[in-house]
C-alpha cells in the first residue's frame, strides 16, 4: 500500500556553531536524508544561498555553496575569513550565518527553507604568514 507523505520544511532549523580560523579556508557540510536516516534525499533542482553577518561591521559576506545529491557544502574562502576579526585574542569574532534553500514546486509557489542557522566562531591566527 502506498502511503502519501507530506514534506515539512522549516519546522525548526538546526543550530550549528562553526569554528573557523581567520585567514583559512573552512568547509561545513550539510547532509539531507530520507526518514530512514540512511538514504540521501533527492535535492535535484534545489538552489542554495549562504550568508555570514558581522554585526560589529554591519557586513554581509556571501559564502560559496557547492551541492551534490543529498548534501551541500558551505565554503568560506581565505579572502573572506581574513577580514573576520582584528584582535589578538583567542576568539576574534562571532558572526551569524545561515543556509537558505529554494525548492521548486511545480504546483504552487517555490518553497523557501532555512534548514541551518548558527554562529561562526572565528579564532585568531598568529602564524607569521597568517592573517593577523
């Protein structure tokens, strides 16, 4: 017997603390599974946006998102992370970020869903060749 399923997006986003070293490349992978928790979800046609927000400088940074079937990888490149924080302390900045997905719906309006929100904890890099 076929049981109809209704997908519910946006019920409660996952809250993530992502730790990044200033001036480094950083990746965060978000995986999507069916309810059996082992089968990758069909994400074909989904579009992704990810943004980091620095409330101190009132700056938004667009983060690159690369998607494959069942997962998306958020990338913060060194040219962006080198500008996060300017102090010589362990934690140099805390930024808010999210991952927003648009899912096409042929029968009505597209679904906009934010499955992940969180904080980027930026650690200082004190290596001489690193971003200070």
